[in-house]
């Protein structure tokens, strides 16, 4: 999610008021991903995860927010919840990595090596992006000398960023001259889409980023209330819906097939591989079937687009895509958490990923040079 979130002061400050980013993968999507992982992690992992989630975090956010977001599902939203607190520095850029694409690339297959080169260039431009922040969060959890409070914050970031990476528009940015769409935020829809909430209300999605943040509404979303969000308050109806959906996903035969597929993919041993997967999804599927301006928009700040057919057609053609992105994120999260807290003897890409981060001296816990 592109959030204006506040987090602990050891991260380089980005002025909150200057950010022009919208909300990220909405609460239901993040919590669903964590709910999937919770159903799969080992008991040893779950015990350590819940020990850390019970630790009081006074800042960023508040102890009230930390108490209210002390389950895996609700804690997955914490990195967005803290946006309501302005007393600390923030690192909102940890939620995404903008890998550039051009209009000519839309809908086409792209070369993995060329895409990885673009990704590495994008990562190198900032210390704080989804790739580096996730690595540093994992390193914090692997470092015995780090305090439990720092580990508690890092765990909440892992729960969140893994989900953010699964949202394709957190890993892609359409560019043309001076124009950048900021992951779809600057592509306004001529007719806003209504996203149906669990409580029967609706939320308006008026740009491309928002409709993908809502997971194309394949699952009912939580109605946004800034005061409840700031305090991390969710109703029983909301949390029960998350649990019900996560169990349903795991029982689906496609989930086991997808799990086996990821376990046997060498790209899964790199966080960059996850971002590349989302980037390729954005190039192939996100920007297709929308009408961009035919005139030159290279000097514009925003552009207006419409669906080639209509919203329903766009949604229906991509429901399985975003559904798989959510499943992939849940699978990645549970494997990585198990490797951090309860590593087994069976080799898989996630064991390689975690061990490489553990042994890479260039990756430091947050706040370390």
C-alpha cells in the first residue's frame, strides 16, 4: 500500500505532508494474507510470533494501537495504522519499489534479465524500499542482540511488506518523460469504482492504484474509519470474515498446487524475485484493457483513463490474478516466518532466502550503518 505511515525514528524522515500516496493493500487484504500464514506456521513459530506481538510499542503509534493489533491478522495492518500519528519520523517508501515501465511495454512479455536490471536500479536509488526494508526487518528478527521492542516492530513490518509486494502496483511505475504514475496513483478513472465493504457501505476508488489496493473487491473490504484505524479497532464481523476467507483459501485445491509451484521456483529465494513477479504481472495485466490518453502526456502530473470495456469486464478478467497474488503472499509469509523462528531440515527457496540475509553483512538491522 502507498501509505503516509509513521514509523520508528531510526529511519530516514520523509515529510508526511509532502507525500502524494494513497492507501495500500486495504486492511482486509493484508489481514487475509496474515490469516493464511497463521493457519500454516508451526506451533513453535506461532508461540514466538505471539510473544513479540504482545510487546508494548509506545512509538510509532501508541500502546493502545499495539494492544489492539496484537493478533497476526490485525498486526498485519499496523504499518498502515500508524499513519495517523505524526510525532515520529516515517518511512512510507518501505511499502513499495517503483520499477519503471513504458507505454510500449504494456501487455507484452518481458525479458527477466532486463526486468531484474530495472529492479536493481530502482532498489539502488533508496535505502528504504520494499526490498531493503523487508531484508532489514528479517535481519532484525535474526539478530540476537536486537531488543524485543525492535523485533516486535520488525515482525509487524514483515507481516505487512510481504503483502505489499504481492500488490502489483507496489512494484511498477508507468513513466513517460516527466510523467510518472506513482504506481497507478496518478492515473485517474473517468468513472470512480464503488468498492463494497463488509458492513454494506461502499468506498470510492478513483484511480488505478486504489482498485488494486482493494484487491479488485474479490473479498469484501473494511469500511475506512480514520479514528478506528488509528486505534487498530476491528469488529468481530470483520475479523471473523478474515478467518473464514483464509480457511476457505487454504482448503481450495489450487492452494496446494500453488504452494508446490513456489517451493520449486528458484525466483522465490530472492525478495527481488517476488518483486519481479509482481512487476511482470503489472506489465502483462494491470495496464491492459484501459484507455490511456492518445496524446502526449509526458509533461502532465496526472492523466485520466477509462476501461476499454467496463469495470465488470476488467474485474472479471483479473479476479484470479489478484487472488493468486494474495495466496502467494500468504505462502511466502508462512514459509519465511517458519524459517526465521523454526527452521527445519528440508531445503526450500525460503531457507536459502533467510540464510542469505542472516549471512550477508551488508544487510543490517534497522538503524545500523
